[in-house]
C-alpha cells in the first residue's frame, strides 16, 4: 500500500513536471519556431551576463530565458480586476480553464513496466477502464472556463469569443469522439495502456504481430484517415490556429481573455500550451504506438525478416520506452506548432461547416468501413 | 441599355486542393524547409542584430554635428553667426568673445546646438566660411533620458573633433600682402 502511494506520488510529480516544463518551454519555442519559419530571428535578448557588448559572449541560452522573464513579468504585473461584470467568476475562470486538462494526464501511460528498488509498477497514474472517455469529459469541462471568462468580463469582444469557443468546442467534441471510434474497435478497449499494448503485441506463438511483416500495428498505419481527422478535430479543441476564432486577435482584440491581465492571462496562455502537450501525448498514445520503440518487445529487440534478436534488461527497456514516449510527444508538439504557423485562420462558418459537413460524415464512413473490414477478418 | 460588366472567372479548385490535406502538407513542407534552413544557417534571415551590428551610413549622411579645430588645436569657429542665421530651425546659439588677434578677431565663447530642434538640413555646414562645423560623424544623435541632454555644448561638439587644413579666411598670402 505504501509502495503504491509512493509510486503514485512519484509518477504524478514526474508527468506533471514534464508537462509543465514542456508547456513553459513551448511558449518560447513557439515564438522562436515561428520566427524561424517566417525568416526572422525571434526573441533572443534576455541574458544572464548583463550588458556585455559582444553578442557571442552573452549567456542567452537560445532565448529560453525569455520564459523566466515572462514569468517574472506576469507575476509582478498589476492584477487588475474588473469594475463591472461578475468578479468572482472572472477570477475563477482561468482556474477552470487550466486545471481540468491536467487531470487527463492521469490516464496517459508514459512508459512500460519498470522495476526500481525491487518494486515494479506500470508508468501510468491510474488505469480506468473508461480510459479515453475521461479525457473527453475533462477536456469539455475546460469549455466552461472559457465561456465563463467571456461572459463574466462584461465586454462584447470577450462575450463573442466565449460564444465562439462554446459552439466550436461543443461541435468538435462530437467529431473528436467519432474519429477515434475506429481505434477503439480495432484494439477492442478504451483503456489507454491496453491500446498501447495492442499496438505492438506478440502473437500467441511469440513472434511479432506486424503488418506486411515489417510495420508495427500502430494506429497511424491502421487508421490513417482517422489520424488526419483526429488532428483536425483536436486542433480545434485546443483553439489554436487555424481554429483560433475564439481569440482571433484581428477581430476580437484577444477574444475571451481581453479583460484579463497579469498571471490570470498567463494562465490562459499557459493552458493553451498545456493543452498542446496533452494533445501530443494522447496522439502519441493512440496513433504512434505510445511508449513503444519499433521492434522492441518485453524481452528485447525482435527484428523483422528474421534479422535476429537482441535481448535486453527489462528495467532498461522500461526507461528506453519512457524516453521514447517523451521524445514522440516532443516531436508531435513540434509538428503541431508547425501546423499553427502554416495555416491561416478559418472563417467562423467554415469551421462549423468543416466539423459537421466534412469531418463528421468522413468519421462515420471510417467507422463503417472499419467495422466491415473487422468483421471480414 | 444593357450594362456591361466584367466577367470574373472563378478559381477552379483541383482535386488535391479540394481534399485540403495535400495542400496542408505542402504548406507544412514550406514551413519546415524554412525552419531548418534558418535554424542552422540563417539562410533566409536578413535581420541585423541592431545595437551590436550596425549598417554603416553612406558618406553623405548628415549626422551629429562636430566642431573642427585648427592645426594648433584651437577652435576654427570665428563666431560669424552665419550658421545661426542660416539655420531654419534656429537651434544654434553662439556667444562671441574678442581674441585680440586682428586676423581672427572673434571666437565662440558659447556654442550650443539643440539637437532636438535641429532638422539635419545641413545648411549650417553650407553657410560656414571657415569649415568650422561639419556633420560628417556618420552617427545619429543618441537617445537620452532628458531633453537637456540633447542640448550639445562646445565640449560635446568637440568630442569627435578633427583638424581641418582648409585655409582660414581664404588665401593667407592674399591677406598678408594687403
Ligand atoms: S543642420 Fe540645419 S537645422 Fe540643424 S543646426 Fe544646421 S542649419 Fe540648423
Ligand atoms: S558659420 Fe562657422 S565660423 Fe561662423 S559661427 Fe557658425 S560655425 Fe562659427
């Protein structure tokens, strides 16, 4: 029992620390990456060495110190509270937008089975059999934060942003669930760790279960259409470009958080990046084989085409798998930022049209085709 | 009479454009190409890191004023007020004093230019008969914290000084002959 509690606390601290750090770093990486894509240099001025006039002698750490500078600025800024509107809800809304997303972390398997100090555990905080449904439930609670923020600000632009967010997120929630249905049908479970196990399993006779003899059975290979649709729907859920109408700077000042300042606004911004990290984790789990390294099984590498096997220490494998999961998450998050800096914003009606008239029918068709194929095999 | 309008043809979308995803991947390809080209080599980036890297101005750039000196180090200005008269912004203030030299007669006791009022037209340089004032420093006026700091006195104007070998008051042989 004590063992379980200690493990759980360690796991919570680890995954929460990783998510927070990555989300924080992403705030800077987002700006630097966008500048690289747009042929600029981006923020690189914050430095630790003071005003050394020689550029190369400044300790600037690739501009990552701007994260620190931003944090200090946000915390010490005047915490302006509105004169009219509902001040209680106004203060509470950022919390509501930020924390529900973090609950999703509890169901994500971020590594296989590891053994440390003679006690072994699965690197997943909680294993619910309703699994991914919990993620959907909590990501829809985040809508409340945004809607309430827009409503309580007593500002037309905030209200418009809140209303847009509501309609966008509610319609994409439907789509989000349906796009993943094919995955659930193939792996026969909603539990994320079981899905990950299903993506790289051994057959009953101990040989690897591969497509065409070399591709692992990852979601991306079995459900490519679902993958594309899911990325679109999930991007809409994170409210980032091209689906950023709720905050549309050019139309709505900054949408639902127009009336926010200091760390409250910081929380909205931070929530956005935390959502990106969580999206990347779920995407990795469902489509990229989670923590699996291709051809690495519980006993070691088993290469296809009879290229031989390499056996390894199970604990080492556990840590390699954890590292792999974090690496995949990083790459997916990076790709997500690339999408954000490539596409222009959709018009409001185009977003709803895309969701209801295109993604929804395609997702349904995907389910039907998957069901037919599954029943044939 | 029937109105004549211009018929605008609608853009015909190709299949890959209608499907949307191929175009997104193409766009992402462009983004990623630029990202990697810029992150390692700054291939397309043209940004100048300003305070450390500067683009030099052209030779004819009219920058901060400076006062010139003679070979013996004294100020060339003879306080003739030509520059102050020519100045359209009226930002030059000169107080003259007697030198007791029959050739030069006067020199500037005070020579003040308000660089905030100055419009950098260069007329003062044109007007000066003794090549005492120049604007060829190649620097613009630096930002300051107070307005007073922009009022440059003789000391500040002499910081970038140089010797001018122009013959003061014209041909000296001519003066000595008469
Ligand atoms: S540059 Fe023009 S405005 Fe400035 S001091 Fe000379 S004459 Fe006056
Ligand atoms: S015109 Fe030349 S010599 Fe005359 S006062 Fe001005 S700077 Fe001095």
